[in-house]
C-alpha cells in the first residue's frame, strides 16, 4: 500500500511540474518573454509560489526548461527535414538558422545568460545537446552524405562536436570576446566545417552569429 501511495505521489508531482511548464510555455508564447513573471504562472496554474520553487528553483531554470520544451514541440530540425526540394546541407543550414532566430529575443538572451551561470543548468544543456540534440543533426549529415551535398566520415561525432561548439564555444556570454575576435571564431567555424566535410557556414549564417554577438552586448 505504501508503494502504491508513493507511486501516486510521484505521478501527481510529475503532473504538477508538467502543468507549470506547459502553462509557462503558453504564456511566454502569448505575452512574450519579458511580460511573464512567476506570479502570473502560479496564479494561472493554481499553485503557491512555494510549490513553484519545489519544481523550479528560479525563473531562469523555468526559462531553460521552456526553451527545451518549445524546441521539442517545434523542432526546427524535424521541420527542415520535411522540406521538399532541399538537399541535406540546405536543410541543416535552414534548421540552425531557424533555431538561432528563435532565441534572438533580447529578454530571452538575458534570461539565458543568467541561467547558464548556474553550473547545473549549463551541464544539463551540454549533456542534452550531445545525447539528444546531436541526433537530429546526425540524420541530416547522413542525408547529405547520401545526396552528395556533404562528405562526413563520422556523422555522429561531427554532430556532437558542432553542437558543443555552437552551444558553448560560440556563446558570446560564456566566452566573451571582442567583435573582431568573435568574427574570427565564426570564420574558424566556416573553415572547420569545410575540413569536416560540412560547409555549413554561409554568408547568412555568419550574419546571424555576428548579430547574436551584438545582441549580447
């Protein structure tokens, strides 16, 4: 009986956390990142602030969880993979551009800056990128190998390296650099992609990365 009670409590806890997260995602989408606070969310869900902090220790942690949830619900890699008339490389470029554009909101940028100052959130981001996010890129690399738009010897490993570089090394907040230094990093990514058989960085993607640097300042 105690085991059944424990299972029910766990299920109830997971349901409450999911409800808070889904409500936050909806409110962020409706009102914008800067117009939603914790009070709005707990009022909508019908829980106390204490209950909220049981599941999320800060607004930043909630924002990161919401970003992951939104990514999974509107996966830019899955959406790009379904595009007709594009080869593997073109689909990969499209997915990465759309993913970066989704995270270009100035308020969201500031929230993510604070979130990634938490070593646990930062670690979870890197682990999630390698263990889950890289699989979406790997599929497009394999497609590119098959259609001739790319020539990648180790698709799984290349996908993981590309995500770690773009999610950490190219993050202007984590590794601060002058505009000129950041521009060199983007050029290196272009060169590195060519070496790996993934000529990913075109002029449009360069502009998106460089705008990201300016937005963080």
